[in-house]
C-alpha cells in the first residue's frame, strides 16, 4: 500500500467516523466539533482530487462560516441547565418507517454500486483549477453566479429580519 | 497522475456519508442536529461532483460545487434564524414539540 492510498484511507476513516459521531452523539457541542473533523476530511479529499480551489473554499465557507454559525445556534438555544439528553421517545410506527426508509436507500445505493461496471480511467493532467473556474464563472455561468449573489443578499436580509428581537 | 485511487472509492465513500446524513435527518429530533445532517448530505453530493469533475476532466462540476456551497450558506443562515425565533417563542428546538398547527 503506497502513501496515496494510506492518505485516502486516513481521510475516509476520519470523515466517516466523525460523521457517525455527528449523528449519534447526544451532546450537541460534541456533534458540532465532530462536524468540524468531517468537513476537514472532505476538504482533504478535495485536495487529493486536484480540486485546490474547492478545498480552500470548503475550509473557508463551511468551517469558517457555517460551522461557526451552527455553534452560535447551539449556544443561543440550548438551556443553561446542562446537556440535552433527549433522544428517543418516538412511537413504534415512526421507528419502523425510519428504519425502512434508511434500509431502502442503503440497499438501493449498494445495488447501484455493485451492478455498475466501473471504467478505470487516468486523471487528466491539470495544474490549477482556479483559472478555469474563474473563467467559467464569468462566462458560461454568469447568470447563475449573479443569481447566487442575489440569493445570498436576500438570505442575509431575511436572517437578520427573522432573528431580530421585536422591540415594539 | 496515474489512476492511484479509482473513482468508485470516492463514490462509495460519498454514498456512505449520504446515508449517515439521511439517518440523522430521520432519527434525530434536535433541529440543529438535523441541520448538521443536511450539511453532511450536501457534502457527500459535493464529493461526488468533484470526483466526477476530476476524472472526466471537466471543471464545470466544481463550479456547481461552488453554487451548492452558496445555497448551503444561505440555508444555514435562514435555518438558524428560524431556530432562534422558534426557541424565543416556544423554548424548544425539538422538531416534534413544534405542533402549533396540529389540533
């Protein structure tokens, strides 16, 4: 096993284990910090896939923005009396429906994965994707780019409006 | 780079993460954990996008990842604002205790 494989498995194990912790841990704060490791693992995988711009954007947007926002949400909403331990207390029917849905998705993915005949293909040589992404964003995808910026502006205004204290 | 890690490894990993995220959305009742699970699902889809984009040599996939990130940021901001408003009005963030519309 060479070094590249070793690094891939390292990132994959970090990502999957911390994703499981995010979903199963009872303390929200620990779940948020496990999400940090998941996002770092995915950023490492992007870097392994030669997607340097996306890897940096992942770290800046997800870890620097969304995760901090989530931690703010945790701190502003959880009670001071302690850690939330409430899980469970779902009805039997709900449990069964959820198990069936998850199993269906898992079986579907496994069937799709195992029946595809995969083609081994060499990765085309690229130096840096930043030039190409910048060119595409300002030529082919210009309208989508502008719409995304307007969406972000609306989101900022809407979030400030919804979360604001009513002072009337 | 000579085909060190095949594409299907990335796709398998992405589907595992997506499945974990789905289970989180379905099972957990804390609204913030549900948000985190949605972020997991978005990340797995992004990983698939980047994998195909790299192996097919087409950078358009990475542009789409960029847009997905923008939408995820907007969703997180609005979602957390809604959670804050919910907590201020009902003192709970458990999604099954929010049943005002049910009678």
